[in-house]
C-alpha cells in the first residue's frame, strides 16, 4: 500500500511540477507552492518512515512522532491550504488579500511544522532537549497559522452578504476559524503543564476532530461545493446544503466540546490520584454527548453524499430545435427572379 501511495504521489508531483514549469509568467501563485510542497513532503515522509535500518528503540518512537505530525501537517493540512488559496478567491470572485502573507505562512510552516513530531511524546524517555525543541516549535506554529488566518479573513472582508448566499463560503469560513482555534489549541497542548493534564485523555480526540474534521473536511467541502456545480451546471438544493452544514457543525461542536470538558476532568482525576475506574465512570455522560454529536456528523455525510450525486448527475440533453425551412438567402432570391 505504501508503495502504491508513493507511486501515486510521485506521479502527481511530476504532473504538478510540469504544469508549473510550463507557465508563461515569472511568478507562480501560492496555491502551487502549497500543492507542490505537500507532494514533496508527502514523498519525504513516506521515504523517511518506511526506510528500515535506523528505526530501533527510541529512534522508532521519534520517527513515529515525525510521521504522525508530518502526515497531518505537511500532507493533509498543506494540500488543503493550497486548495483554499485557489478556491476561496474563486468563490468570492476577488484576489487573495496578500500574496506576501501567503508566502510567509508557507516558509514558516516548513520551518516549524516539520520539527514538532516529538510533542506527541512529552515526558517520555526521549531526550529532554528534543522535547523542548518540539514544544518551542509548536508555539512557533502560531506565526504561520496567524498569517494564514489573517490572509483568509481579510479576503472575506466586505463579502458578508456573499457568505450568506453561497453554498461554499460558509464551509470555508468555518474551516478558517477552526484552523485558528484547532492549531492554537495544539500549541497549548504541547506545553508541559497542559500535556500533563491532557495527554492520554479524550481531549486529544477532540483536537484530532477539530483539526481533521473542522479544518480539513470543512475546507474540502467548501472547495467541492465551489467546483461540483460548475461541472454539470447543476446547483445543489440550498436547503439541503444548509442541513449538511448545520448537522456537521452542531455535531462537531457537540462531539468536541464534550470530549474537551470530559478529557480535562479525566486528566485532573488522574493527577489527583483517584482510582482509574472513577475517571471511566465520570466520562459516561460526555461519551453520550460524543455519540449524539457523532450521529449528527454521520447524518450530515449522508446529506452531503446526496448533494454530491445531485450536482454530478448528467444534465438531460436539451430538446432539439424544431426543423424549419431555412430562409432563402438574398442571392438565392435574386437568382429565382
Ligand atoms: C498547527 C499547530 C498544531 C499544533 C502545535 C498541534 C499540537 C498537537 C499536540 C501537542 C498533540 C499531541 C497531544 C498529546 O498526545 O498529548 C497533537 C495531536 C494531534 N494533532 Fe495536532 N497540532 C496542531 C495542528 C494540527 C492539525 C492542523 C491537525 C490536522 C489536520 C492535527 C491533528 C492532530 C491529530 C490527529 C492528533 C492526535 C494524534 C494521536 O493519535 O495521538 N493537529 N497535536
Ligand atoms: C461521523 C463522523 C465521525 C465520527 C463519529 C468519528 C468518531 C471517532 C471516534 C469515536 C474515534 C475514536 C476515539 C477514541 O479513541 O476514543 C475517532 C478517532 C479518530 N478520527 Fe474520527 N470520527 C468521524 C469522522 C472523522 C473524520 C472525517 C476524520 C478525518 C478527516 C477523523 C479523524 C480521526 C482521527 C485522526 C482519529 C484518531 C484520534 C486520536 O487518536 O487522537 N474522524 N473518530
């Protein structure tokens, strides 16, 4: 599977690279930076993590942390940001607020994100200095996240009415807000004290979904609702897009908020030295809310599937125009006289 994935990403990179290389302008747009970056880092990550030889003992743990965070940060997140830099201006029909902020976010993401994998193993036997680097760079992630958030929000500026009328923009706006909240939450989780409370608890599962679901899935839905209606010229039903949006949002909030509260209480119970079973019992109502939120998320997916199929249905061919005898041309009239 890994080999197939690697072949797929290499072919995609070759395709993207050739497209960029054949451009006629000197500069190339931020989307391309991100999409090329994601494919290059996707390949680096696959090679580093699958090469045998140096992955023994603690080395294996370090590589595992690197893999986890490169996977979410340099593959999923980077690719999705590349798509956002393309589809957001397209949906708003105006250029991105700042090209320079986009490039700053790109390079600082490369600097900080690729060195934070060890924040998954705070207080583990891994070298203390490596953990400290991961913590410092996790806090450094605030720079690219803030640059990206400001760039997207400033692009939205003045478009409030358009957001209300659009299928795609509400998803993108929520994705941007979760991008800030989820990433900032990650920076907080990496600190030693907070990690003491939250590590091993359901708080992490809340973070995983605020990011993978709130950011990546919401942004991708925004991009799909921009592109799909243009393919067959079919718009989805506004009310059903609304159902998809609200079910996904309310479900995610129910899922994540309950796990954040329950996870914090669980961590505090462990720190107070209470019996483990007590922490399991105290989670029961929060897991119930997780299940209710999760059910709404699942229902949202069915509605999205229906909307997608509806948008991609081929259009019925237009009825053929009635056959009429063509009007005689001027020279034909002259010839017949
Ligand atoms: C950008 C700043 C971010 C920082 C500083 C950060 C930080 C962290 C930290 C410290 C943990 C581990 C907590 C622990 O185990 O105690 C974690 C877990 C996780 N993060 Fe983030 N995060 C960030 C963004 C993201 C994004 C954008 C995604 C997804 C697109 C993401 C997905 C995840 C996932 C899936 C886990 C759980 C991994 C596991 O199974 O243990 N994070 N993050
Ligand atoms: C109907 C929607 C979804 C529901 C109900 C759901 C539910 C769950 C549950 C119950 C877990 C296990 C949590 C645990 O270990 O206690 C989980 C883990 C996870 N899910 Fe989801 N999920 C959904 C959608 C997604 C999507 C769309 C993504 C990614 C885009 C995602 C990413 C993850 C990740 C990364 C983990 C591992 C978390 C960790 O180890 O911290 N989930 N999910």
